[in-house]
C-alpha cells in the first residue's frame, strides 16, 4: 500500500527517462544472433529487459556487462544451445513473443514461462503463424497460454502472413523466425506497428523490404556486423512526465533524447490536437532512430479529441496516461479501436476506467476503448495498479492534481519498465 499526494507541487527541470524497452530487448536478441561484436549503450536495466538478457545467457549468448555498457559477442544465428532449465520471462510479453520466433528456428526443446500476468496473455497470435512455418509449439488451453513448449526446426517454411492485428510483437516474431528459412517470408499488417525490428535487422545487414503495410525479408538473412547501439529514451516512459507537466500548474520539463520514431509518436500528435504546449528541440538521428528533446509546459486549456484507427498502434502503451490527460481537457475524448488494451499487462480498459472513476473522473467503458468526460476535478481515493506498471505510474501522475491522496495497492511493478520512476518524480517535484 502506497499513499501518494503531490497537490500544490509542480514538475520542473530536466530529465532523461530510461531507455527504450522495445529497442533494449531487440539489442540482446539480435546481438546474440549476430556474428560480430555489439556494444550497447544506455541499455534499459528494467526487469523485463534483464529477463531477456538472462534468457539469452541461458541460451549460450556471450554478454559482458561493464556496468555502463553491454558487450555482446555474437557467434551467428546458429550458435544458440538448448537451455538447461525453463526460461522465466517474468512480466515481459515482448520477450516471450519475440523469443518464440527465434526458438521456432532452433532444433531443440525449450520452455518459456512468466509471472501470473504473463501466463494469462494470449500466445496464439504468434503460435499460429509459427506453427504454419513448421515449429511445434504447445501451451496451456490448447496451445494458447504460457508456459509455452517450443520444439523448433533448423529449417522452417516460408510464410505470407496477413496479420489480423497491428502488432509489432507478431510481426517481429515472424520476421525473426524467417531468419531460419530461405523461402518467402512476409507479413502484412492492418496498420503500421513499431518498426524497430526491421530497422535493427537492416543495421545488422539483413535485407528487409517494405511495401506499404507489407514487410518482407530479402535474400540475405545473416546478421554480421560490428555495431555500437545507443538506445534512446523511451517515449512510453516520457509519457508520464509529458502528461504530468501538461496537467500540473506551473510545470515545465525538458525530457532529453526521447525516441521520435514516427511509429511511436502518436502521443505527440494527440497532445498537439489537444492544444498542448510541447516543443521538440534538437531533432537528430541516433543509432538509426530519430531522437529529440521535448520541452513540455503546463497547458490550462486542453481540448478533447478522438483517438482511433491507425493512430492506436502508435500510442497503444500510452493510452492509460492519455486517458488521465483527457480528464483535464475541455469536452469529451473518445478512444476506440483499442480492444488490444484488454490483453496487455492488465486489461487496461478496465483498469484505467475503474481507477480513474475511483479518483473522481467520469469515464465510460466501451468494448474497444473509453469515453472520458473532461474538466473533471480529481478528488483522489483508493485504487489498484492491477499489477501493471503503466497503471501504477498513471495513478502516481494523477496524484499531482488530486485534492486528496491516491492510495495504490502496490507500485513495485514500475520496475518492469521504469525502476527509477519514483526517484525521477521526486527529483522533478518542486
Ligand atoms: C512492443 C509492441 C507492442 C507494445 C509492447 C512492446 C514491442 O505490443 O504494446 O509494449 O516491443 O514490440 P503489440 O505488438 O502486441 O501491440
């Protein structure tokens, strides 16, 4: 139980939020399949990414942690070995789904599991196409839920997959399995999801072609490069301070080196439609990704907006904190086409609606989103994170403007993506 109340304080100062979770996972995975040396700077040392690191060490990867950098000495995509034990990926959906793709191409037996939240998340979205490629994948409830048992094949079949979801995890899992076949491998999505896998595969020398919403592996599928990757700050973590600063009178924060990959910047487009005072400074490219500094100031007159369709995958992880932002805007904000939120670390439609209403907001639940009535004063109250890091951080940010304290059942889950969240928050409070 944690009691938070920061009413009357504002957020002031400069902050580099921790590094991007999606990219940090991929550094370990692709670096281990690479033939060559990868130096990773600003690796995110959160529980999810450390679980990926541990898993690849169990699979035989050679990773040295210098304290400031990770050095991965890759011995090629055929160098992984059968793990001696069950691999526990904790809370991390990205780890289990992307690793399923890699392990589909390994001619050995492996078992992937996770915490009680991960074991309730659907895996058929990757198991179905990976089985079509020739891997044997078993799981609970007819193969749907972890623990997953994977018996891979040295040579998989190709696939032309029309993904029913705009999901980078599904797309990436198939592309990674596709490294273990010479046949056609292509994925078409209904809308563009984050493209870090494609970018990083290219940086390692793999041919990846893109045609509209279709991504296809080309002829060269060997990763062979000596690379230095500097991981930018995660916009999904910056989101909490973006919203915190926008809703808290007197705030002004400079968020440094935030990833501005266009598949990730939906929150900035939404904020801009709402009239938010955000300036992007010092736009630049770092390790193949766009990066910039965000100057965010308190904005008293925010306007409601509609968030739907192709914009959803570009801000999927930010929706709980965007819903909080919408409680302070003029008018009714509608979020739809976001049913995917129901199968995240928690059912984020339910956890967001219940919690915001518990602290005095007026939010209506939709099957695929929510309607948020704006300009509601938040009073505070007792809430639950549902064991979900992003819900815990959203509620902590809410406590900047609630009349009374916000009492949260647990906040340890923040270490999934942002272990220093509360230190950073208290540093910016003044
Ligand atoms: C991620 C993809 C997204 C996102 C998750 C990270 C990734 O999930 O929600 O936090 O790193 O590929 P989906 O691809 O399932 O939408």
